[in-house]
């Protein structure tokens, strides 16, 4: 990638952030529209889970493929393709006649979305090469999640109340088209020095693992063991296949050598845990505010502002802390705050009082605001720049997998404990085990954030990066190319 002026670099950052905005805004706005969709499409709790998880599941399955494809054929090309497909998928979702069609069109959306975030992060990593500058850029990237959290519930609530839930998907279309035109004009093309070959076997195994695991979790409360156990067995076989097959490839879809870096491994598990907490938190909150308290979509969105505003304000602060002091402090702050919020709901039924509900939302927003920037920075820093797309894709995959599992597990726990004829009176009790699960996920953020970012962990990251670079040099020399 050619050296860009500071102004041009900031423009590239803004364009990349547009892609994150439409992907994140779509998810947060859609959560507010779930009860309206449930009524119009006659969906069960499992059906609502699938409207979210069909998207995040496909996204998680294809992110690593998209990251490596961007490194191979050109990040700009893949990024623009993703914007077009995502916009088309959004249009189809707005026209869906039934739940099954909506789920299918959400999967089309996800195919486009998978080409956006990891490729955009790879573009940012290769645009901002100085570590402090890159950390600040990633802080801005993280702040966009806060913006989507603040704007998503309000935009979603306004659209649902004034037009209907279908209008949620309309927002993506003009933003996506504008991003395509700006990318075409201002974002330079870039590739990895050595193209990575496709790994179709690894890709099929990843899809089998994520898909069968999610299906088994979501359907467990209503389907019998004879239905669920075969999918659980497929997930185990796919996982074993990945662990056996991927290390034997020169250019695997998932390079398991990345996980020899303690910070990278820690960031991966932290991302899964943190976004499982976010997915479960939004799912429980949306259903409680509208189906139990009886709020309309707009007022439910307003109730989520105490969570969204701190998230927006804390994300850039986390980026500055990562740049000046490293990722450990913001991860510890995130873990403490998110754990405290989940325990407030689990042990003290915070949702039953306006004061504790407000406090629980604020504390969770502070915690999640601090978590995104250190995850991203830890995932890509220390890795060879030629592997930036793959490393960023693993981090993005971890986020989407976490959100998928959060909605699947929390929704399954809720469905197993709730009584249909007494939905409102049994909701809080049925949700309590889910809140304890979210507390455990948040505690994992705290523990791993403290343990995987010390001196020993940095040493493992340096060794892992050296081995990856040495392996790249051996492959280039073996292919007879100049080093």
C-alpha cells in the first residue's frame, strides 16, 4: 500500500468505519424490532434467536475466508463486493414475506458482512503502521460500536413505531452505496506480499462446527435428544477434524500457530466471552422491556441509552489507554464492570426496579466500552503485516461466534424456564440462570485480561511472530521467489 497523507489516512479510516457502522447498527436496531417481528411473523423464541444467529453464524463462518481472500486478491475489491452484497441482502430482508425468508435473506446479508469488518481492519492495519497511531485508529473503530449502540435502539425504535420493522433494513442501503463510491475513489488497493491459497476443507469444517453447535443449542429446549445429539456429534467431529487437518497445511484457513501467542489466544477467548455477554444482554433486555414491561419499541430504545452512551464515551478512552499503557488495564476495567452488572441482575433482580435497571445498564456500557479496542489491538499487533487480514478475521470471528453463542445459550435457557401462559410473571425467574452465565463470561474477560497481557505473554507473542515470519520466508524461498 502506498504511503498516504495524514488527511487521506483519516478518510480511509472513516470509510472503513462506515462498514462497521451499518453492520453494528443493523444488529442493535434489529434487537429493538424483535417483539414486533415476533407478532407479525408469529415467531417463537427460537425463531427470534434464528433471525439474529442466522446472520452472526454465517458471518462467523466466512470471516476468516474473507480475510485471507482480501489478502490474496485485493482488500479493496473484496471490501467493495461486501458492501454491494450487504446492501442487496438488506433490501431482500425488508421485503421478506415470512420468517423463513427473513432468515434466508439475513444469511445473504451475512455473506456481504463477512467481507467488511476483517478486510476493513486489515486496511486500517496497513494504513496506520505506527503502533500508537494504529492504537488510536482502532480506538476510533471501537467508538463506532458505541455510536451504533447509541443510535441503533433509537433509530430502530423510531422506524418500528413510525413505519415498521422492515424499515430497519432500509438504513443500510444508502450508507452502503455511499461507502462503495467513497471506497472506489479514495481507498488504495493492497494485498499481502504472498497470496494465501484457499482451504476448502478447513472452510467446510468451520461451517459444520459453528452451524451444528448453534443448532444443537437453540433447539435443545424444544427438540428431543434424538434430534440434538447428532448435531452435537457433528460439532465434535468437525472440531477434531480442524485440529488434525489444519496444522498439516502450509497455508491453513486457521493458522493454529497464532495461538502460541498468549495475548492472541487471550484476545480470542475474551472476544467470545465479551460478545456472548453483549448478545445475551441485548436479547434479555429487549424481550423484558417490551414483552414484560409493555414498552413500545421507541421507549425500549430510550431505556438502552444508559448502556449505549457510556459505551460510546469509553471506547476512544480505551484506545488511548491501549496506546499509552497497553491492553491489560482496559480489559480489567471491562471485566470488573461487566461482571458487576451481570451479578446485579442475577442476584438482585435489577430489572424489577428503575434505579437498579438504570445502574445495571450504565455499568455494563462502561465495561463493554473498554473491551473492544484492546481485543482488536492485541489480535493484530505483533503479527506479521502480511497476516493482518487473517489475524483480524480471527478476532472478528471470535466476536461473531461469541454473539451467536450468547443468543443461542441465553435464549435456550430462557425458553426452558418460561411458561407461555404466564410469560410476564415467570420471565425474571427464568432469566436469572442466563444472567449468571453472563456473569461467568464477564469474569473470564477480567481473568484472561489480567493473565495474558504481562511480560511472559508478550514474550510468547514475539516468539510466535518470529516463527510465522520464518515460515513465510521458507515458503517464499522454497517457491523460488526473491525474498
